[in-house]
C-alpha cells in the first residue's frame, strides 16, 4: 500500500447529520454544566463529574467526525485519530460512571460499593466476551469492516463493555420507579458505545460507522442531560444489594457459556484475550460472592445483636430499668419449674395518683424511677425487682419465707421515706402482698384445674396485696385462702347484684316505729332485703357496700324509693295513719337529680310529702357540710321530712346540728342500751337513760322530734319513756317484716285489742298501763312535723289501746341472723341502717 487511504466522501446529508450530532452533543454538555450550578451536596459532585465526561466526549466526537470527513489522511494518521478518540471516550466513560456512582443513594457502604463494581466488571466481561465471539472469526457479523487488530478498538471495546455492565447493574438494582436513573444510565452507556463507533469508523469501519457512532454519542449525551436537568434529581436510589443477587451472578456466566459454546460449534478458537476475559469473569465472580458472604455474615451478626437488644427491651421497663411484666414472667416460670423456695412480693404505691394529679407526670415519673432505684439497692443476687405497670411493682426472691417477710418489711420502710423533688418532697406509702411456693400446695385455696403455678402465684400475691389495701394500706399481708374465698364471694355477689332488680329478687321489709308509751305503730322504716336462688339470703351489710363501690347504689335507691312510696300510698288509701322512712346513701344525696327523683316518686304514687321521711346517717355529716345543707334544704322544699340517723355515733357536733335542716333525731342504739339506767334524784319515777334524756332535751330545744332506736328490752323501753321519748324503734316493737305483716299490726292497733306490757325490773308499780282508754287517748302521737311548721290535723285515730308489740310470727326466717337482740344487734335494729 502507498500509505494513503482512499478519500472518504461525505454527502451533504451526512455532513448535516454530523453537524446535528455535534450540535446535540454540545447542547447536552451545556445542560450538564448548567445543572452543576443548581445542585448542592452530593448531587453537585455527581453532576460535575457527568459534565466533565460530557465535555470530553463532545471534544472526542468533534475530533472524530472531522478526522472521518478529511480526504487526505494516511492510514497511520487515521489510526492516530482513532486512538485519540478511543482514549477520550474511555476517559469520558470513566467520568460518566464515576458521576453515576456518586449519585446519593446509589452506593451504600464501602463493601456495597466494591460489590457493585464487581457486578459491573462481571457484566462487562460478559458483554466483552459475547462481543468478541460475535465479531471475531469464524462469525464476524460485521464482515470485513470489523478490524479487531486495531489497538484503539480494543481500548474502546473495554470502556464500552465496562460502562454498559456497570450501568445495567445500577439501573436493574434501583427500586421502582427508576425511569430517571435508567435514562441517566442509558445516556452514559450510549455515549461510550457511540464513541466506540466513531473510533471503529476511523480504524476502517468507514464513514457511515463513524457517523452512526456520532449520532449514538449525541443521543446518549442528550439523554443524560435531560435526565439531570429537565427533571428533578434521580433522588435517593438506595440500590438493593441483597435481593436478586443470584441474577447478577449467574446471568453473565450463562451468557458467556452460551457464546463460548456457539463459538466452538462454529469451529472457533480462543486466544489470549478471550481466556483473560473468562478468567477475569471467574475471579470477579468469586470475589463478589466472597464479599456477599462477608456482608451476609455481618448482617446476621448485627441482626443477632439487635434481636438480643430488642429482646432485652421487651423484658425491661424503659422508665425504671427494672424487668417488666414479661421479664418477670420469664424468670418466674423458670424459678417455679426449677423448684426450691420461690416468694413473690407484689407492691403498690398508696396515693400515687394524687402525685400525678397535683405535681404532674414528670414528678410522678421521677418518683417511679426512684422507687426502682430503691428496689435495686435492697435486692440480693437471686432477687428480681420488676415494674408491672403504673405504680405496681413486684420482687421475685428465692429467700426463705421468713427472710422474704423481712425483705417485705424492709421495702415497706425504704419506700416510705420522702422522695426529694424540685418542688418539694413527695411522701408515699406502699402496700405489700406476699405469696410463696407453700401457698401453691394449700389444698384449701380455690384453684382452677388447668391453672399453671405461675398464674396461681401471681394471683395469690395480688390477692394478698388487695387485702393489705382493704386493711388500711401501708402494711404487709401474706396470702390466706380465706381471703380468696371472701373475695370470690364478693365478686359473685357483685355480679349477681347487677341483675337482681330485673330478676325480681329484691323486696322491702318494714320495721315499725311505735309511739310511746302506748307502743302503737305509727310509722315504719323501709329496709331492703335480697334473696338469691343460689346464694340464699344475702345480708344488707354485705351487698350495700358493694353497691356503693360498683355504682349500683343509685339504681337500688331509686327502686327502694319507688316501692316504699307505692306501699305507703296503699296504706294511706286503706285509712292507716302512718309514715314511711327511707334511708338515703351519701352518693344519692349528692346527686343533682335526686331531688327531682323524690318529687317524681311522690307525684307518681300520690303520696303526701310529709308522710315520707328521708333518713341520712350521721356519718354523712363528716363529708362536705355546706353541700349537705344545700341538698337537704332542697329536699325539704318538696315537703318531705329529714331524719338524722345514728345520732350519737360520734360525727355530729352541736354547731352542725343547729345548721342542719332536719326534723327528726334518731338516737343511736349505743346511747339507748346503757347498762345502768339512772333513777331520778328529786322526783319519783322509773330509772331513765341519762344520755337519752340529754338528747331528748337537746332535740326539744331545737324543735326536733326524737326516736329511740334499738329498743330491745322492757328495761330499755322504760328508760327511754322515762326520759320523755315519744317514739321508739327496735326488736321490742317488731322486726323488719313484709308489708302485709305490718298491715296486720296496724289493723290490730286500730281494732283496739291490747295486752299488758311486761313488768319493768320486776316492779309491778312500774308497769305501763295503756289499757286505760283515757291514757291511750292522751298518749296518741301523730307523725313528726317539720320545725317551725303549724300542727296539721292528725286524721283518723289509730286506736285507743294497744299493748307492746311482740315479735311477729310472720318474720322472714332469712332475717333471723340479722335481728339478734343485745350487744350484737344488727345494723337494721340499731339504726335501721340496712340501706345507706
């Protein structure tokens, strides 16, 4: 050859295409350069690398197209230009790939970056090997235009394969949607492949190959420029380095194996370059898999650490650092299964809610943290303090029962000390319940057949704690099976009480109030009774407190008020001159709607208001006196009368008694049942009860009527009569009986039948003699009237003579226990307090 090549003829169309390619590449480079000014941080660095690569690629494109269009270049000069273009394209590809990898989120950890590069190398080796098979002997798809003996072609093919492999891996690993990142990857790849085409055209592929390469390069730069300029940044890519790992490892190997097999079938041979590419692929794959295994081991180790950490958090209370309920249950289960002494202490702070309400939750949290610290101070190596939630704590110990009791007392004293806080010290007490393994073996303790020992021990400790609360708090109580039976009974009674009204299990009995000394029934106190088909007769002092605790007292009170007014209306319709009293609980009395409820009951049954007496216990006066006076005043405006029950029990002062809007004083049984009645000193007469005499004088001075409660014997009757008391109530005059029995007593009093009253103290002269009709008529007592109110007509007389009323024969057998006479007399006799 002469050293010159045949002149290259560029048609006008080809020149126009070349010029458009150069213009497009220049425009794309300008877009990338401008984007650098509008980005910051990692995006700015990435765009700077992309802009640099685009500038180098544009210069290489212009140089290659000018060299391809020249008509007088020797072959060596063309090879020189091809080498320059190939080097420029290789540099451009390196800058483009570096800019892609600098995009925030594409590369995570250094290990992930190395593995990503290895994946790119594996894919690049596969691309290069497949290309070598397709463009070498004996296949040579491009025929004579593929001059693989040209050195620039080798450099350009390596750069193109590396760019294509790396960009393909990045685009494939990016999460969806990945349009922007895929556009950037395709732009970088097309740029390098286009440069390969330009270099191949200069090496002998011809002007058309160079021109096609130039167009491809320009399109690639425009794609990259548009991806980073006209849209938002590709963003946090967070390429996935874990999932779909097998695809990236085996797909390139499958492609290489398939192409190698095809090459061998075509009688091809492998030279040093092909063997090098295959070896590089193998080593890269092994290294990549080693890094993957290393990362997976690191992930597994970190996962195990986090699992242990979260497991510890799941069993630890965040505020105090103690074990939580789950942690306690785990250790308790192991301790019970291992055998040996196991004692559980259940602790609850007394009055902690007040701390949160008054001082705030920040102070409350500080107090709880200090409680946790004090529990840790007093723990032995085998103890486990825990916070179960709120202000509830527990301590699991393997000490002996005696040592556990000592620990409980130590904690009781330690937690009772002041808690110093910025706003002043906080003082709290604690209640402690103790249960141990010995309680699990108690055959008398109630237990479900399938209940595990751990649950039993927890329940026993909670029951002991509850008993400590009921006994006054700030104390230590050990589990007792009797307490659990009482609690089960209490729970059953509370549950059944909620449906007692609907099941028609409640009834009223009436204890007569007699005028003295004639002992005629002139009134009655309505007492609530409950007979359950399985529990039998449930005592009022058992279910009334439960009703107050569970919120049932208002419903029971409404039912009692309605039934009492109904029965009173019937007695009045039958012509009986009688009143009925109803006990009122403090919760009812302080309810806004109670006054309306009383007025509605009177209206519904047509009962004159003065015939209804509402009894308020003296214990109610211990609450807010001003609020009590307002409620009682509102009730008196309806016309009903107010009685102060259990007077003398120790709560009422004389000043309060003057302020209270009441009409009747009911003297407590403790004042009536004095052991030694006093005989008058300066006058003749039977012995009298001095305290009753004092209350009588006080009541009369205040304009109040007085009723002596709990009169159980003729001696007490004579004493209260001698003191001037006009009304009495107690077992001597009758027990709580059904309405029809009291009606029979009223009928008997009206008919005039009478029996002599038993002698008092064996003295016939002291016998009451109500047989004399004159005495009976002068002793006739009307129902009590409100203070400062004019006397109202008494209506029809109740009979002229009656005798002392003995115990009715129709007494409910279920009332026997609650109607004992003497010091053990029940509440319904002492004060008619069956409902309060």
